[in-house]
């Protein structure tokens, strides 16, 4: 069982991953149908869970 809320991604980690993701999309290296699965894998690799908590903007 995954313990939600015990792992947080730092702002720096988030910005690095976000930047890399956006570059892949902009360069056409990440097809639209593969984006969701990549994001799900990244979240799981970084946090150990597939649950993403929305903490506001």
C-alpha cells in the first residue's frame, strides 16, 4: 500500500522535469498519445505513487 502525502517533489525538481517535458513536446519528440503515460511514469518514479495532490496554484 502506498502512503500518500509522504513524498514531495521540490520546486526545483518540478521545474527541471517540466522544462524537459516541454522541450520534448516542442521538438516533436513526444507524440501526443504518449504524453499521459510519460507523466504518470515520471510521477511514480519521483514520488513512489501515481496519486497527484493538487495543492493549488
